C-alpha cells in the first residue's frame, strides 16, 4: 500500500523536477506529468479498492510526527478514496486530453496541471481548516492559470475575474478561520465540529463566514459570473476538469464542514442550492455557446448537490447514496461533454450536427445528455428516484417540486441541443479529427456511466429486480448495427417472439397484462415486418426501436414502482429517438420529449406520494395512497395522459406521429400510446371508485376525454396532410378510451378495452398503408393524391376496413365498441359528455370520408399514372391485422367475456353473455349473428353486382373535356381540398390552437424571464465582485442579522 | 489596545473592499486588494494577542515560563502563510493586468466585458 | 452614483458583521488552546527557539509546503503567460539612464542584502525571520539590481534550477521524515541539538535554507520575467 501522503510528495516532487527540464524537452515533461497523474490515480484507486473489497478501516495520516490538533492530519476513508479516485481519473484523462496544448504552452503549464490535481486531493483529504484554505488557494490560482491554456484573448479576463472573486472569498474565509480558532481553540476540523461554537455570537458569525466562503467557492447563483466565464473561456479540456474535479472537491468541503454549524444551517444550504439549481438552469436555456451552456449546467448540478447536502438530516442514511449517484453522473457526463466540445470545436450549438459524421460519438453525446437528465440506466436516475422518495416520506413537497422543476428546465436546453445534433444539417466547415488521446477519455466517461449505473441500481429498494435482459438485447443490436436491415429485422423479430413466449408463461393469470403484451409485442412484430422493404443498414433504427419495446415490455413486467418507472423512461428514450428520425421531426421530437419528461416527473411525484404513504415499493402501493391522495392521483393521471395525448397535453402528437417514418408512425401511434392507456388502467384499478377526490378526478377526466375526442376529430377534419389526419384521429380515439375508462363501470371498461384493441389494429393498418402510400407518392398532401383505388386495390381494401371499424359500423368490431360505449354512458348518466362524444363521432365520418375519398377515389393524378401497389411487406402485416379485426368482429365474446370476468372483480357486473349474445340492462347485441347477416347480404350484393357488371360502361378518366386553363394552384382543382370549408366557418373556432398558444406563451415567458435575469451577467468583473459581497451581506442579514 | 488594532484591521478590510468595488483602474483595484489583505492579516494577528505578553520567541524567555509570557504563536504562523499566499495572488493579478493592458491598451475595468450573459 | 451608494450600503452591512465579531471579542487574558500546547511543548518537541518557526516548518509543515507551492505556481503561471513566442525577437526597450548613485550603490549594497537574506533564513529557527522573509530580502536585492540595470537579463536557467532543486530537497526532507522520524515533514530526522544554538531544531534550518533559496529564486524569477516582458514589440 502506498501511503496517501505520497500523493502530495510525489506530485510536488515531480512538479519541482519538471522545473529542471529544459524548456524544449516537452515530450519528456509530458511523460513525467502523465506518470505523476497516473501515480496519484493509482494510489487513490488502490485505497478505494482496499475499502471496497477488503473493508479496511478509515486511515488517519499524521504529518510531522505529531497527533492532531497539534499538527495537520489527513484522512483516507471510503469517501475520500472514492472522491480522490474520481478526481485523479479526471485529472489523468484531462492531462492526456490536453497533451498537445500543454506541450505547446510549455513545461510550466504541465507543472500547474499536476499541482492543481494534487491540490484537489488535499482539499478532499485534509482535516485541518487552515490547510484546507491553503490548498483551496492553490487550486484557485492554478485554475486562474490553466484558463490561459486557451489562446483566446478573453481568457485573461476570465482569469482576472476569477482571481478577484476568489481573492475576496478567501480573505473572508481567513477571518472565519481565525475567529473559529479563537473560540474553539483548534484548527482541526473534527475538533471544530465538536466544539459547538454556534452558541457564542462571534462563533456563529465565524461559522457563517466559513460557510459563505465554502458556498461561494461552489459558485452559487447569482454570484457566479466569475465562475461561468472561466468555464466559457477555458479550453474545454480543462473546463472538464473544473466541472468534474473542482466541483467534486468543493462539495466535499461543504460536506466535511456540515457538522460545524449543525442543523440550523442546513436550510440555508438547501435554499441556496435550490436557487442555484433553478437559476442556473434558467440561464442555460438562453445559451448558444456550448461551453457556457455546460458551465451553467455544471453549476446547476452543484446547486442540486448542495440542496441534497442541506437536506441531509431528512434524507438520513440515504444522503450519501443519493449524492454520490447524482455526483458521479454529473462528473462523468460533464467531463465527457466538455471533452466532446473540445473535439467538435463549434462555438454554437448548431455546429454539433457534425457529430452525425461519427454516429458513435453522437451516441455518446446522447448518453451524456440522458445521464444528466436522470434517465435510466444511469446512476442519476436511481439517485433522483431515491431523493424524491425520501423527500416525499418527509412531506417535503416544496423541495420535490423545485427539484423536478429545475430538472425540467435543464431538459429544455439539453434536449434542444441534442435535437440540433441529431437533425440539423451537418456543417461543412467543421472537421472532427480522430485523436485517440481525445476520444479515449470520452469513451471511458461514457463507460463509467453505464457501469456505475448498473452497479448502483441494486442499492435502491426494488432496484435489484430490474430486468436488464431486454437492454442487453438492445446493446447487442447496437453492436450489430453495421448489418443490413434484413438481418437485423429478422434478429429483432425473432428476439421479440422469443421474449413474448417467455413473457406469456409469466402472465398466466393476468389477462389485462396479456392483452397489452399482445398489443406491445405482437404489434412490435407486425410493425417491424414492414421494415423488410427498407434497404441499406438503417443505422440506429433497430437499437432504438427495440429500446422502446424493451421499455414497453418492462412496464408490463414491473412489480415495483421503480421497475415501472425505469421501463417507462427507457420507453420514452427509445421512442424519442424513433420519432426524431423523421425528416422534419426535430421540433416534434423535442416537444414530445419535453411533454414526456414533464409527465414522467408528474409520475415520479405521484409514485413518491404512494411510497410515502406506506413505505411500500410495489405497484400495489398505488392502492393505498394516504398522502395528498387527490394530488397524487391527479399527477399520476396527468403523467399517463402525456402519453395518451389528452387535451392540453396533446400538442406534441400530430407532429410527432405525422412526421415520423412510415413504419415508425404505426409503432408510436398504434402501440406506444397504449402505454399511457395501460398506465391509466393500472392507476384506476388501484384507485377504485368511492374516494371523494378520486371520483372528482374521474369526472374531470371524463370531460377531458370527451373534449379530447372532439378536438382530435375536429383537428383531423381540417387536415390536408394524410398522416397528420391520422395523428389527430389518434388523439380523438384516445379520448374515447380515456372517457370510457373514466366511467369506471364494467361496461365502460369493456368499451375501453374494445377501443384499445380496435385502435391498435386499425391505426396500425392505416399508418402502415397510408405511410407506405405517402412514401410511394412522395407527398403528404391528400390533394395531390387521388384515384389510387385502381393502382393500389389491396391498400384500398385495408383502409376501407379500417375505416369501417373506426366509424363503428356493423358488422366490424368498431360497432361493438360503440354499442358498449353508449350503454355505458347511459348507465352512468353522463349525458352531456355523451352528447359531446356523439357529436365528435359524427365528425369522425367527415375525416374518414375525406381520407378514403381523396386518396383512393376521384381523379388519378397525371404523375401517378405508373404507380404500383405498395410493398407486400407493408401489406402482409396489415392483412394479418385485418384477419385479427375479422376474428374480433365475428367472435367478440371470445375476448370480451374473459375481460368482463376479469373486470367483475373490480366492478359490479353490468353485462352478461348468453352464447354469443351480450346483454345489458338496456338491450342485447350479438356480434356473430350480425356478422353472418351482414356478410350474407354483402356476398349476395356482390354477386348481383358482378352479374350486372356487364352492363356497366366504363368512363375513362380523360373522356371529358377540360375547360379553361390550368389553375395556378393545382390543389384547388382537387375536390377534397378544403372540402369542409363550410364546416370550418361554423365550428372552426373550436380548432383554434388554444392549447398551442398557451404552451407557446408559457415557453416565451420562461425565455423572456431568463433573458431578463441574465442581464446580471454584465461581464464586468467589478460587478461580479459586487455580487459576491452582496451575496455575503444578504445571506448574513437573513441568517444572523435578525432580518 | 487590541480593540483599536482589531478595529483598524476591519477598517482596512472595508477600505480595501471599497477600492476593489469602486475603482475603475485595474491597478488601483489590485492595490485595494493588498489593503484588504493587510487588514485581514492585522485582524488575524490581533486575535492571537494575549494581554501584556511578548513575542513567541524563546531567546530570553526560558521554555518553562513560555506559557505565561508569550502570545499565541499559531495566528502568527497562519499570517505568515497568508501573507505569502497574498503575495502570490497579487503577483498573478499584476501580470494579468499587464496582459490585459497589452491587449486593450487600457486599464479601465469596464473594457473587459468580452464574456457575458 | 447609485452604484456607489450600493457599495456603501454593502460595506455597512459587512461592517455590521464585523461589529458582531468585535463585540463578542474580549481579548485573551491567558494563552489557551493550541497555543498553550506549543508554548509548553514546542521547545522540547521541536527544539526551535522561534516557536512560530516551529509551527510553520514542523507542526504545520504541510501548510508551508503548500505556501511554497503557491509561489511556485505563481512563478510557473507567470512563466507561461509571459512566454514570448520563439521567433519573437525582443528588442531592448529604450530605458532612461539610471543614476550613477543607484548603479554604484547597488554594487555595494546588493551583496549585503543577499547576506542579510541568508542570515535571516539560516537563523529562522532562533530569531524572527525564516525562509520566506530571507527569500524576500534576497529578491529585493535582485530587484535593486534590475532597477540599476533595467536591461539586465536574469538567467532563467539558473533561477529555475535553484528553485527546482530546493523544492525537490524540501519534499525529499519531508519524505525522509517519514522514513527516519515520525511522519512527513518531521524535523526530528536530524538530532535536535542544543536548544538555542544555530545547529539545533533538527531539520528546520535545513528546510529554511531551501525555502529561502526557493522563495528568493521564485520572486526573482517573477520580477525578472515581468521586467523582461516590458520589452514591448513596437507597434
């Protein structure tokens, strides 16, 4: 074992030795520096290993041969070993990364870097407060120096700002130290902590000064302009080290000194942390420069961690776990992002699109962004989960809200950035050159995130059961991404089928989950089949699609809320990448993500309240929510409704579904939306009826469902874009489902299930077929189509059948849905809502007619004269689904009867079966008989028509004379263009995008506020010094000044 | 006596801060810094003062009577360190000011606002 | 004007805080805490007559190492900040003739200053003074030389070598403390000697010599670099 003191001795010795080298021997110098950094990394790593594996006891290192408090001592324990290992790893990698810059700048700069990393180690290890001061100063000076590695002129300004601000801070720190020495008689941190000098007035002020200095070193908002500028001006390679190393060390200082003032000071840490977290994230939303954006994000994360420290008395034993998992995510992600920034070398966010030239780097970029936001499987996900759970247990709703709000604001700018990288045009003026010493650190940090995430997951209650197998499958597909579509598609389908078989054996007695398993995985197989008509490798598609399906499977399998939420987020991530693949999908993927994250946080809040109610981690906890019950159910419902795109939360859907790729649209529409339905059903089953808040909520949701249907259907009517029409139609259909399940009777739920199953089948068919046609014809606009019935008869039949289902026309299963639905409404007595729904149902006919008419009927367009039927790979799954529809229509009782029996556990029986007849108190219906009758009639009619067809005289398309000239706007000649202009006059006001306007103005408000607020960052270093003093005075007056 | 020194120490701190916060010339600001640091050093030394005692150097005082005749040596040791640190920081600031001057040919602090927002 | 008022307000706030410290400060009647321990045991344990030196070099030796490091860092940073590009040829700037008085006197006084500096750091464990003070005095000698001859070029190599070797020696003595005595920077690796004499206090005089040399070299280095950099390129 190498004693930790050698970290100091060797690093300093080497630093001094470097001074002996000739200024030209930069190669030798850099080798020595790297050797030094590697050595200290080795020492700390070795200790970490000892603590982790051998369970060694904490070691005290005494200097000068005397015991503390008479001499300075250092401590090496689990925490120190962990943090120094992190710092040294970042230091070593930064050294490697910066090697060229350092060589150019000279040996002196290598010395400074080496000493800088060493000083951070001492800051972590030392137990002497004055020694802490000395090494804090070393790190500050070294930082101000290393900023200058950047050759930009503004680096000096940043360095000067930093020196002035830290000069003031450290001066005051000294006053705090000397007065605490006066009252405690010691400089040893452990003795100071035990001395309780809070009771003396001067002692309290001394503690205040120490605290305010420590906090200011962490760059709290808004007194942090000097810190931000350093992030901006420094070489990204070094900013990475500040963000990962300095922040880590600084936070540990705060943690070390927490006992100094005791619990009375904790709320201040929390408040300042919260202000920093939210304030910095607000600033981040306005940034165009990636380094500055990352600077704000770094500071915000530090704010969050400061909050966690401040809440440590409430988080109890979990504090360290929570803090560590969030810290390590921040550490690795931020270092990785800064390093990436140095590789991309773009001064604006848009330039990051260059990452697309190297998809693997884009993947790492995504990894870092998702890790920062707290997505699974990264450590921050588990940390945030645990944090929110604990806070809820302590009924700390304010902090929960603030943390989630701040995280959401962070997502706003990080996902905008990610979207830019994925979608914008690749800039031609930026070149990414492969240099192993720059790429390797990035790889390693990303790897760290995955490994640590996997490692910490079992530490969370319920985390040990997370099923990683689907994710490993996703990973395997990543590795196989170079293979052609055909192979990957086959592997994916085979994998899903295998998993589905396996899954069914587990779900034997759970019909509801079985149904959704069929929708999710069966749907996956069918929609993936359409992928066979794609050529090439379709890079990145399969891992993402499979990730979404893995998440969907996970929410079915989940036993605990954690597993559910884990899978929910995996699904969200996968679907985001799928959606954003579409050509014009950037804004839509973005808004989908923001709504999803907002919804996920609502869910998280709800889960936390459920957990806090009985410390139960299973999903069954949703059934016994006692804390803020109504709010909890509302939040959970809202969370799920962001996925079902209910009114108010629907604005992401038309774009996201309409612009997605032709086989992605059915995935996200027919399948993904059902995840929200599954969640809602789960929630309602646990919620039950009879609770006062719950019933009110259900009533409101009933209305929301009805209005969603109206708005969705109306939106569809006025669309000219075929896929958007279908997307709006989805909103409407999901409105029916929400309405039906909100009724909370057996009939209502049966209707809900029928609609769910139907929508899955017909929307998959429609999106597959229409999507195929759109690709084939090269346009989304229906007025540019027409007459396809002869060119694409199979498509026509598929669409026709789907439309019959949507319209609820006998004999197909849509009628079953309608029948159940209206019976349920009448039984429940929701007449007004029923009227809205009925009205919306009529509107549905309008858009259905428009769809089928303008695409398939009417005049064939001149440029479509040589069109052929769409690919059989699209038609095969569609026709398989049609077979499904036929079976469901002919034998509804085979499915609905078992569902009814399952539901009778929860609801009083309001429907019973006699053979194929379904009876309610209002009447009966027999699907099979209707089918037989209608089919017989249909076949008779068809036969008659065939017989009569000889007499029909066919009129060729051009068997008329076109009068007048060719119109300037060709769409105006299409019969279905603006076909419902009259209706638009009458009810058009209903489709005013009120909701869009609302959300737009909300975001405008946020951006304006951030823009106004950021004027405090005037760039003037004197003002920044003023902010520091202002911070101190205000904090003092609040904390001790009797204000 | 020690009160007067303590008060003057604090006053120097405030005067130094006034200089840092109000002067426009970078060199004056740095001078403000040195005043600020001096004030802090004075405060530190004063805190270690014991009434009527002498310097902690055992040349005429024998080690046995040290306890009753010297002031606290610890703050003095700390001040020594603090002075050197202050020196290092001041030297750096001056060099930065020099470079800033060479860059913009001015020392007015309002001219160095390249980084903002 | 508003800004000035704000500053005054802020300083008043700070003064309010200092006032709080002031009124709770009663002055010390007796030596307590750490100080009393050092007063009682410092001479015996460390063997330095100057208790401040005992604390600075031994008890709080790690601080001192840090302190040396700060100067070293400052010198290093200034070194690479003011480094001129290789191909940049510096022309000596026009300087005013220095006065006869200054040049002659410097020749006489500089050796004396150096001697005083050396005296101060060698006797650091006995009398007020020590490595930093001595080093600073030596650097003032260098400054005087520069004033007398502004175009003088201080050999960077010599200074850097002194600086590095003393630094390494300091660290090496610290490590020897682990091997031969009780811990890093323990001065008892050498015999404590007779209290109050030059050869006493174990390794303290040795350390102070290296600190003195190092500080002298670092400060001279800083001064020299800044002076050299004044040779501005003609625009």
